[in-house]
C-alpha cells in the first residue's frame, strides 16, 4: 500500500495523463474451432443479469464440443480503466445463478503461474460440474481498490497489460474416476484454448 501511495504522489508530480493513440481494447478473437473442439451452435451467452455490474472490455462465453465431450469456456479481458474491479468478482467463477459450491481447492501449475481455483459445483437440478478458474495480471483486492480510488490507471502510471479472467467447466458424469476424467478433459482443452487467448 505504501508503494501505491508513493506512486500516486509521483503521478501528481509528473502531471496529468494524456491518452495516447487509441488501443484495441477487444483483446484476442477466440476462434469457434480450437483444435478438435468446435463451438456449439447453441452456444452460451454472457449472463448479464447474473453478472450484474461486472463488466469487461471483451469476453467470450461458449460451449465447445469434441464428440460427446463438452467444455464451457469463459474468457474475459479488462483494460483496468473501470472502477468496478470486475476481475475480482466471485461471480466469474460460476456459470450462472443457482449453482452452489460443494468443494473448493487452490493450486498453482508452476511457481510463476496463477493460483487456479478448482471447484465442484451443483445446480438446483443436481447437475454437477468441475470448474477451473483463475485470474492473470490482477493485483490483490486491497491494491486494486487503492489503484481504482486514486485513478492510477488513468495516469502516466497506468498498466499496459490487461487483466484476464478464465473459467473452464465440464460436467461430472457420476461414474468411477469422474474427477480424473473431467480434469483430463479440461487439460486437453486448455492445450488449445490458452494459446488462442495469448494470440
């Protein structure tokens, strides 16, 4: 917090922010075919009523299929210019209203990687899903709140890297080894989806 306050003082000394040339805020365009996975023609739509004031510069919310397998893919990009702090919204971990968390765990894929939340969710109709959810280029909640209050991302000290939020979800089939099967399905989908998000 001290560093952020010092940065705010520096922003005053160096003068007001003058916006540069317009940037493409849309983020990468995610193809409707990722490897062997193809977007469902009746794909998902961002649930604006559920997300409420949670807003992003760009987002993708689709169901991809590979034969009988399906993965729901939510990917959002934010330019840090809004004060809603949407990247930290817990709603981004859920596919919609009515879902309840049965279990929750956290893990990091590597020492430099993001903390990935793994959740098992249940819907009112008893459908269950395995979800992996994580954020990138986002500071802690207190630091983000201070930056938003001081308007640092509308100053010469603004961040150039956009915040990113990912949610991957797939149904649990109830059979033996269901979690292992679901994790493997998500890992296979990530192998083609994450390069597309980085493009």
